[in-house]
C-alpha cells in the first residue's frame, strides 16, 4: 500500500479493508501514518455512532427508500470525516496508544536535571500548543537559577518547581512585593508574615478569594535581605510544615505538586494549581533551552 493512498480520508472512513492497510502502514512506526490511522479509526467510530443514533430515531415510514438510506449513509460519512482528527480528540488518544504498543516515543518533557539524585524524576507533559516562553520569563529564570539549584540540592524540591512558583507569584519579576519606601522585599513566593515571624514585614494590598469570590485586602508579607534568603525560607516552609507533607511527596509531577500545595491552602485562588503547573512547565522549557 503506498503512502499516497493514506490521504484519501473520505474513502478510508467507510472502508474497513483500507483501515486494515492503514494499520499495517502505521506498524512501520511512521508518525504520519500512525496519526492518519488514528484519525480514520475515529472517523469509522463516529460514522457507526451516527448510524446507531439514526436507527434509534423513530421514522415515519412514508419517506423511507433505498435511495434515501444511501444518501443518509453518505451524509453520515461526510460528517464523520469532518468531526475526526480534531486536536485533543479521540484520534490523539488512539495515536498515543498505537505509539505505546509499537514502542514509538511519545511527546513528553525531559526530566528536571537539577533535582537531587535520589528525588523522583520530574516528567510533566508539555502541550504541543503551549506558548513559547517570553524574554522576561527567560531572564527571570536565568537570574535565579543558581540559587534555586543550590537550594534544590539541600531541600529535594526541584529547582524548576521553585523557579516556576516564584515566576507565577511575581509575574516573572514584574510585580514583586515592596516595602513602604519602595525597596524590594525579596519575597518571591508570597509568604505571609504570621505571628511567629520576627523579621521585616511588607504590608501590601492583595487579592484573596473568599468562598470563590475575589476580594482586596491588606496583608503582611515576610521581607528578606536577599533573594537567596527567600528561596531558603520557602524550602524550609515546604520541608518542615506538616501541612505540606503530601506536596513534598509529589515532586515527581508538576501538576501533583501544584495540586498538593493548593489543597494544603498555600493560596486561596481556586485556579492556583492549574496556573502554577503552567508556570513550572514554562520554566522547564526555558531551562532545557538554556542548558
């Protein structure tokens, strides 16, 4: 079977024998053939689904005819072709399954190379449609990578996780917490100053979510002498506080770690885990490019 025959999507959607040929072609581990085969399997599935839906519909009987049935079948075929192969659809899942069965590499991010040797490998998935990192994001990661690497070695928290969270909390350095005189607080993680905090304090207006509703409030935040102190204090908080124990166990997954922080009450934003996951994945992209 020639690869040129694969492009005839409309014919393949209705021809099970051609689908068999597509599966054979996909067996050669060609990414294009695998994707096309997955699309056509989805097309055939959608066609059968439409057929079942029509058969379940009560007909009048007056307009039924062999010609009408043929026209309806052809229309279903066209609908099936048009609905198949959409990004994030069933065909993508089928393609991933075919790749796993054939041993073809799937699209996953690399392991965070700066985590301690005994830490669980970080394997977050980066979306194909993810935006390219901006220059300000890259500059922020490069500026703080050295201290993040050092703290990661002693705390076990992946450097990319800390950099991503610091980037998210500060708008990648654009919206940092400042003291009354305008000087930087060096607080990159939005850690508040509780009753036990004896260091410097910065009071600023922030957004808090109460029962899912955003409200403006004045809050007291910790202030440090350097960004290095901020990273160290964050690592100490996550490592020593019992409320973050489950999050510490999830450093093998960006999403699981972010979800663990949200469940523990690190932030009141109901979308915090999703936003933090994206920031961490952006950091991973930047660090791979800078390596």
